[in-house]
């Protein structure tokens, strides 16, 4: 059968494309949630929904564990030695998103399928990234030597609020948290390190909470083997894009991401308006 007309082959191709999209967009500050909404709509996989997203996020979560394995091991050893500073910082930073997610979970679930919301979210991401770049220029580029230093707890709350904003589709979690860190005077690599360590709690916790519903709903027209391949691809691509972002932050400004998310948001809103 022609791969183009074979539903199973077409679904597998769509899964792989979305897995690549998730791997790239999860770590680059361009919003994976917004791009998955657009990708599912464009590729005709709207029905896969929650279970599909959870699975792809597990792939990129593994990428974080691999990239920051030294930090994760040190964090676990610190817990055994009762060294609480970084664990407490990460826990405090996770509170705003956890509270907002619990209180408005249904609202965000409905918004996750709304293309127009994703458009506005991308515009919000552009604004946050612009503010982050402005903050970096105002504070200067701090040395990366203190990348492992744990900032004050009040910064955890501020960056945590930025992370909570990323519950809105189109608002980049990595973009909002890194931008908040830059506005507070952190070095780019330090802000990124804290952002991705925070993601272990935020994304991992959300995946665990949604796992029962996701297992009940299943993957729709996507086979289990196809979904497993998608998880692997999202993890591998995610690891590559994470390393690219860390390298980018040491050499360049966030302006290209500001332009991309701003233009993408405007384009989505325009197309959705014309399609009414």
C-alpha cells in the first residue's frame, strides 16, 4: 500500500514529525505546547490529546536527566547528606505552577486545543523574552563561574511565577523561566540550569498526575509501538536542542527567538481570524 494513503504509515510519520517538534520546542524558548497544538491541527491528529502530549514530554524529560545527570546525582546525594538548599529552592519555585495547575486544570486542558490561545501565548513569550534580553543587557553578562550557586529563595518564587505562566498554551516554560532569571541578573547558563532542573519537578509531576487519565484515554489512532518510537525521537532531538540552547546563550542574544515567537503568534491570530 502507498505510504501516503496507508493510515498507519501516515500516523507514524505524523508522530515522528511531532516528536521532532516537541524535542526542538521543549528546550528552545519557543513553546512546545503551542507548537504541538499547531502540529496536531495541521497533521490531523487532534484526537490524540492528553496521552500523546504526556508521552512526548516524558521523552524530553529523559533528555534533561541525561544532560544534567551530574547535577541530578549531586542533588540526590545532597538529600542523603541533608544538604537542603537546592532542593528547597526547586520546591519553592514549583509551588506557583502546582497551585495554579490544581486550581485551573480543566481550564488549561480546554485551552490546550485552542489555536488562538496558542497565538496569544506565543506573543506573550515574545514579550517575556524581550524583557529577559533587556534585563541581561542592563545587568551585563555575569560570569558563568557561579552557575552552580543557588540564588535567594525570593528569586525562586519570581521564577516560579514565570513558570506558572507557561501553563497557558503558547507560553514557553523554558523561555519564561530563563527570561525571569536574566531579568533578575542571573547568567544565561545559570538561568537555563535552574530552568531545566525545575522542569524535572514541573513536567515530571504533571506527567505522573495525568498518567492515569492518559492510560485510560490511550493514544487514539497511534499504535503503542509508534508512540514509543516518538518518545525516543523526542528525547534524542531534545538532548541535541538543549545543548544547542546552552551554547547559544553564551554567545548570542534572545532577539531571534523574540522575532520568531512574535511573528508566529501574529500569523496564528491572523490565520485563525481569517478562518472564522
